[in-house]
């Protein structure tokens, strides 16, 4: 399936487009943070006792935090941290997962088995506790957090890519190509990878949201980078110092921001997945007339024979979140 | 492959995983500066000799993992008499070291707290599974309708909310109506019987809802897709032709077949749910393993972190093994790989 076709189908889905606009809004805020934020959160400021956790007013639309800083500005700058962590960690995990999945699926045998055992091993280990001990020992730092998330979250991608490769490599065009003596690298890069790419893109988008949630959980649990205030870290401060005063202006905005970004990515990711990997569109408990109506009017409902049926989008949404 | 081979294979994999975790856990905490007893024995009122005795007890006077000098002399037993073997032998005796912050053996702290986390996780998981299965069944049956879309969006939404934030929202909303912290009102004791347990139950409501709603989406999605798959089988059409009602078909065919993958999902998501429990315990000050981890992170209490991670890893590995074995008993078609 070509990227253009995916985009055409994507455009026709209202929820997917809502997700895309939600994401673009955050990217815009992150890129133009210095111009959009009313104050610079890195600047030291004069605070009086009354400024601490001061409720919203005309100068500070979302009030002030436990250090007297403007919550809105922190929120705007926090978008940079969350997106940075999300995109880089997802990129890392996708690279590792794709490499492992392609190798294991294409070559199989002992190498493939070993790689899949390593994957199984990592899947069993509870991720959040593992990240907690590693960051506690290694020290806080945004680059360490990115690295740890990237290295721990590739397993699902590896399994997904492997299962797709296993089915693609037995298809006729690959077999023919091999019969005329095409090299392994060329077969993988020219024939197999392009077939798997759309699903990898969907997975990458979902991984960004997983990484953002993972970073915010770590930061909430007190392991964020003190020099890069993310939304999760704001929630840690808010939870430690503002919940007894019910400072909702400090408690709610960072959480809503995380949900906003994460939901936008999930909407986009599941939509792409659903487009490139359409599953059964109906079943026998349905009214037969409605069945026909759906098949005829179903838009992207034509079964995509290049990829066959795979796991449902929802399973992935749930399972990658470990 | 024979059933016995399958069992042996799975058990072997679990064992290897366990060994890797133990080795990793040992070395991770050795890269820290100083040694694990530093904070405990730095006490002016303790003489040097006493300090050394405690160090010897934990094997910290030895080489880290392999005594090369002894090996060169041909002393194989001596070569392996190291910190690592001391750690493993302490571990086998249930000795997990001593907490920096609490000055108590980690194993005692864990033993006191683990059942609290088990209660919370069990309650949360039951709620997540029941809700997930019902919603997933409903969505699959009404596939493609508005109800299905609504349920799917609910699933995506609950998945997008970080567990700790959902907990914070519940604290804000339910404050004053339900207890939002601790496990029991101070003063009540287990000997009090019913008042104690009903109080624990009230304290359990919000943490359970947080875990139950926060983690229902994976169960829901898996249930939905496996029921959809079952419902598109030809035997469903046959059942329909025989005149079975929709309820009968859903109950006798769809539910039964779709429940099987749920076992794997429950085991696979357990490690992820444990991560949720850490967040929920932190938000609601539930005095279990999760809250212990949060406090240990704040106080840099490494022996506690090491011990809790090991306990969690062992539990999750064991749960996965049990799920694999259960699956092979319940599904006679199961094959290795």
C-alpha cells in the first residue's frame, strides 16, 4: 500500500484527522514556545509568599506553581520536553525493533531464535520497575531517560515486524526475486521492508505516546531530569506540594496536556494501522443487509492482500504500554 | 512436541530469565560508588571491628565476581568465593540486605507489605478483566455501530491517561466522600474484625477504580478482536441456522473460545499492571510495595530498590510460566512456537 493511498484513506476518517490536528497544535506550541509563553520559566524571579500557588489571574492565566512560577509558561515549555522524549525514544525503539524483527524474520534459524528469545525475555521483565532501578542508580538526565525507554520498548515492534516478514518472504515476488539470484540485502531493502513500512509507521506513532507516558510516569515518581521540567515532573511537584491546597490550576493542566498528546497519537496510530491492516469488517451475527451495505460503502474495506490479517490495533495499544 | 517437553522448555526459559535478572540486579547496583552497607555502618558509635564483621557477613571484603589471582594459583573454589556468590547465597537464604532508610532487613519490610499490594492488584485486575471482557464482547457483537466506536474510543482514552493522573483526578473529585489515602483509618486493627475490614474496603475503592479503569483497555481490545474472529467462523453461521439465539451464540461459542487468549493477555500485561500499581500506591499512599519503591527512590534507598525489583520480577516471571502451563492444559492444540 502506497503512502499516498494511506493518506487518502486517513483523510476520510474524522477521528484520525482530529488526532492529527491535536498533534499539530502541540508541535506548534513546542516549536514556538519562546514566543508563546508569557514568561521564561528558566529566569529567576522575585516571589513573595502570596505568589506561591497563587490562583489564576489576568497576568498568570493558569496561576503560579509551588515556586511562584507561571504555570502556563511551564506547560508550554514542557511540550518541548515531552515531544523530544517521545520522538527520540520512539525512533530508537523502532530502529532496534525493526532491525531485530527483519533479521529474525528473514534469516530465521539460530540467529532468529536467539533474537526472539531475547525479545521474549525483555517482554517478561516488568518495564516500569526496571526503568526505576536503572535511572535511580544511573542518575537522572533526559538523555538517560530517552535511552532507557528506547532500549526497553522495542520488543513489540520486533514481534510485529517479524510476523509480517514471515508472511511477506513467502510471497511470489520475493521467491521469484530470490530465484533470479537477488542478494539478501537487496531483497530485504527493496521487497520486504517497503511492505512492512506502513505498519512500522503506525507502530512508531503509537510508540511516541507510550514513550511520553513512560517519561511522565518516571518523572511523576521523582526520577525526572531537574533541568528539563516535563509535564510529568510538574505533576510530581503539584502532587507533592499542591494537592493539599487543591491548586487545580497546577494539578490539572499538565495531566490534561499528557492525555491530549497521547490521545492524539493513539488516534493517528490506530487509524493508520486500521488502514494498512484491515481486519474482518463484519461477522455472522450481523444483519445480512447491513453487511452488504457496509462492504459496499466501507471505504477502505477492500482486503489488502499484501499484508494479510494481523493482530488488532487494540491489542498493540494495550501491549506496548508495558 | 509432547506436553512434557513443552512444560520443560517453558520452565527452562523461566529459569534462565530468572538467572539473568539476578545477575543484572547484582551488577547494576555494584556500579554505584561505595558499597551497599556504607550508609548503614557509618556510625561513630560502631567500632571498626564491628563494621568489618558486618561487611564480612555480606561478603563485601571479597572480590566482585571472580578472583583471578586465586584462579591463577589453581584454587577454583577460592576463585568463586566472591561478592557475587555471597550475594546469591544470601539471596537463597532470603537475605536481601538492609534498608538504608529504615535500618531493617529488606526481606522483613517486603514480607509485611507484599500482601497489601496483592490485595490491591487482585481487586484492580478483577475489575479491569470483568469490565474489559464485558465491553469487548459488547463492542464485538455490535461491531461497526456507534456503540462499538464509543467503546473503542473509551478504551483509547483510558489507555491515554497516565495512571497517576487518573488517580489524582479521583482524589480531587472524591475527596470528602471516600478515603483518598492510606489503607485503613489509624487506630483500627485487624483484631477488630468487621469494622477493620470494611474500613479497608472503603480505602480500597478509589485505588481499585484507578487500576480497574486504567488497565481495562488491553483486555477489552483483545476480547473484542478475538470475539470478532470467532463470530466470523462458519460454525457461527451454522449455529444461527440451527436457530440458536444471539445470546446463546455469544455465550456458548464466542465467550468460550475468546476466553482462552485472555489467559495470555492477563499474564503478559501483569508486568505492566504492576507498573500501574506503583503509581496508584504512590497517589493513594497505599502502604504496599509500590509506595515503598516511591519512598526508596526519594531516599536513594538502594537495597530496598534492589529487593523490590527482584520480588516483582520473580512474581511476573512465575505468573507468566503459570499462564503458559495453564494455556497448554486448556488448549489441546497448543504447540511450542
